C-alpha cells in the first residue's frame, strides 16, 4: 500500500483485513459471525462508516448504538476489538494515519461502552415512568 494515499481505498483495505481477523478471532469472532449474515455488505457499510469518520465523507447512514445493543457484547470484547484494530492499522497505514484511526476507534469504543452501560463509570439511565407510583 502507498503510505501517502489515505483515501477510501486505503480504508476499504483496512476494514477488509481487520474484519478477516475478527472473523477468525476466538474471542470476538463468534459474536460477529452470529450477527453478520453478509460479510461483504458489512464491510461495505463499515467502510462507509470509517470514511465518514476519517475523511468526513458523509456517506454513512446508520445507528451504531442500536446496531450493537441486541448482541451479547461485554467490555472485554471492545478491548479485543480495539487490540485487533490497532494491530491492523499499524500493518496497513503509515504511522500518522494509524494513530489517527486508533484515536477515532478509542473514542467510538468509549462512547459505545458508555451507551451500552459497559464502561466502569457508566450508570444505568434512571428514567422515571410517568403514572407509576412508588410504594
């Protein structure tokens, strides 16, 4: 890969190689393999997501929080995901772009952990139900 070219092709290659690792991973592979029924489409969607994040492409239309909510994800799964992401970024990108993509992923991972109640500092939302009287 040409390290100077950080574009949609570089991101597509990164996403492809990353998700091939994810599929084979003993810790997070089973979760992804159960959830993803069309890997080519998933990779296209995630390429669009990462292009929107890193290149400000505006091509992604989706809700990452809603997409993750129904799955049996634990905090350590995010940690493993991030480990594989960092490894793949370092293999596929020049050091500056790899670091930038890792920083994006860390922020996104933290946000998802909070939103899913998996972060150690996350507290469940206490939303009062209207019309319910506590005894």
